[in-house]
């Protein structure tokens, strides 16, 4: 088994070294090509690492089973770090790993400082942290603070009577509504009513999500302290940061429910806690699809990163059209008003939305072009596991329909696909054989090879993680073009939104001198006077180094 793994890891690094179809050409004449590996190490060290990292969202349950029970686990994930590093991943975000009755796939936490026994033990987490850190990789945990499970001891106590010590830790009401919880009068997110009766108290509790996910009452200072203590517990263990679940919704109020001042005050406390530890970072799951600007505070006192869902979740639409503005407008609008240094987290999928394969209506160039923008635009890319293989959806629900995009990783061909020696907790998605890592790693035309080359092209180039981004609008409305500059270098990314014909566009005010050099993809670019004339093939994309 271990030999097979080692062989696969070797084969993966060979693909990185030997792939040809859109490899980097030699550095531009006069443009020295520095030691990118050394630069990458420098960029990924210290407090700014999160700007330069490629983060991988891992559903532990579906990554790798180590004990044959069909459920992915922490030792399994640890054993796959070589493959993830060979892809070009620098950091992991683990979806919730806490004990849970699994009403919402772990987003219903029954113990903030424990590990789900299906996934392993605290010692297994420590081992994952040690193995990741030894490789220079980071591990972020999902922090689900808005609500707990109804099986959490805090809620068990709170629901028992109206006068127990935790009676006020959740949001209770005599009626299924409350004037000072204005935003709770609507239906809960997953269809049910937002208030559920608890017989012991003969009162209703508020839940934005499933009835098994009662909202905590953050107006109670004890709740504030207890949840900050939970965060501290994991920081003390050495986790590198958190992905904070629906954090804008923490505090309830009569009017407004997203990022009200009390919620912002809590986030500042959480940030101050992180800042007690070196090199930690946190990313917000913004509940605002248009902009994540409120999550950045002054740029130093709230989130290091926040997801951009404006482009991120809805890219399926622009890439089905021919207008570059559909993408550039979204990317510009979401950043408008952000403090200097605000870092968006860029996604094209997650455990909550359809697989890229579905969003792209099965057109590979659409998810590839979206991924290209994700890796080259300003921000930190978060890859949802399996995106690098073009994973297709499953057909079986265990918890809810989001399980279609939560199926096990097909690492190898054949039964169990290297994921398990037992029966997987949920069947593999469609096409697991041909989308397995084993099948794709040997094929330079595969999605895997595409991702690996793309991540390699980005690596060790400060402009992508921390540089400026300037959109360039030429005379073809179908060419998305933007310049990234930073670290003394500049790059031009071009994407054809047109799927039928090559597009030529004349771009002005492009930085650098001399002819641009192709780094990734396929396109031509030539200087004509002050302009740069670029021709991109239909469905094409390319990255040039300008200076
Ligand atoms: C977030 C998670 C989602 C979960 C919800 C409630 O949106 O991404 O999976 O169901 O919060 O915790």
C-alpha cells in the first residue's frame, strides 16, 4: 500500500516536471527567472502566508478512510498530504471535525473541543498538524459559532428549565417569534420554521438552520467567553486558523441581522485572540453575496480573508455568456470600499453548492477558465476537494441534497478507488473511474494536469497573492484581461469568454517593456506602439509575464 502511494506521489511530481501542453516557456530575455521554490518558501512563511497559499477545502469524511469503515478520517487525510502537496496545495481547511449527531453533516457541533470519533482522536489531529507543519503546510478548522447541535450539553441544560444556569445561552421565546429577533421571523434556511417548541420549557428556541441547530445567544457574555475559549483551545493545539461559519449572523436584533455592530465587536475579540498567536489567519463565510467588505473591518481588526461569493458561486452564468464585463464587474464591485490589504478568498465551488462540473453545464473549458480566474485574480484560492479532478456529482443523499457534491475522492481506479477497503459511507459520484487521480495524473490533457500546471505557474510569484489588479478593457468585449503587479514583477491574464471564435483585442496601458512571455495557456501577444494586441483562442486563456 505504502509503496503504491509512494509510486503515485512520484508520478505526480513527474507530471509537474514533464507536462508540455501549456508549460512555461523560458523566461523573457532580460527578465531573470528567480528561484521560485525559494521565493514560494519565503512568501509562505510568516504572518502573510495566507495571501500566497493555495487552500484546499477537505471534507474529512470523504477524503481517505484509514480503517476500512468506509468513512474518511484524520489518519487517512494525513496519509494523503503527499498527494495534496504534489498538486500544489499549501493549506487545508477541514470542514467540521467535532463530535456531532450529523443533522447538518457536522455543522451541528455537540462538543467544541472534541474530535468526531468517526474521524479519529485529538491525538490524530495533533499528528495531522505535525505532519502538515513538517511539510510547510497549514491546517485551518471550521469554527461553527452561530449555533450548536441540540445535543450539545449547553443546549441540553438550557432546554431543561427556564431557570438553569444556561437558561439564557440560547434564544428562547414564549411564542414562535420575538420582536427583538426580527430576522428570525422568516423561515429557517433549510425549509422548516425558524422556531421550534421545547416541551420541557414550554418555549420556542430560535434556529436559523435545521431544528437540530439552535442559535446561541451572543448577548450573554458567558456565551461569548465559552466560544472564545473553544477557539483558544484549538489555537493552543497549533491549528493555523479558522474558517468561520455564517459568522455575520451571530447576534440577533430587531432590525438587521447581518454583521450588526455587536457581531462586529465579537469578531474583533476573536481577531484579538488570534493575534496573540503568531501566523494565524481566519476567513469569513460571508452571508452577503454581493460584497464581503464589512468582514474586513479596518483591514487589521477583523478577518484576514472573506469569501467572495459574488463571483465565486455564480461564475457558471458569466462563463455561459460572452461578456467579459460579467466577470470583471463582479470582481470589481465586491472589492469596492474594501480597506487596503483586504484579501478575498476565491472559490468556484464548495460543499454547499453544485460541483463545478454541474455549474459549468459539463463544459470543461468553463470550469477551467473559472479556475484560471480564481488562481490569477486578486485573492487566495480555495479549491474544493475534487475540483482538480473535475469530479462529478453523486446521486445519493444521506443528510440532504448537498451530499451530491460530497462524495468520496477517487484516488485510484478500481473498487474502493483507494478511498476505502470497505463500503464507502456514500457511493462515489458519476465517472469515478475516469476522474480518479490515478487516471488523470498520467494524462497531460486532464483536469488534474491542468490544475497542477496552473498552481505551479502561480507559485512563488508575489504579484498573485498580494499584488494590485487592474482590469483592461480592449475592443473585444469577449476578452477578460487583467494585469497583476507586485514584488517587482507584472503579469497579464487573458481569458476568452467566447466559445466559438478566436478573439483579438487591443489593450492599452499594459505594463512592462518588450514582448510578453507566455507562462501558461495559449494566446499570442505583440506590442504595437503603445498597445498590446492579444489573440486568445475560443474558450482559451493565457498568462503572460510582462516584467
Ligand atoms: C454554512 C455551511 C453550511 C451549513 C450552514 C449552517 O453555510 O457552509 O454547510 O449548513 O452554514 O451551519
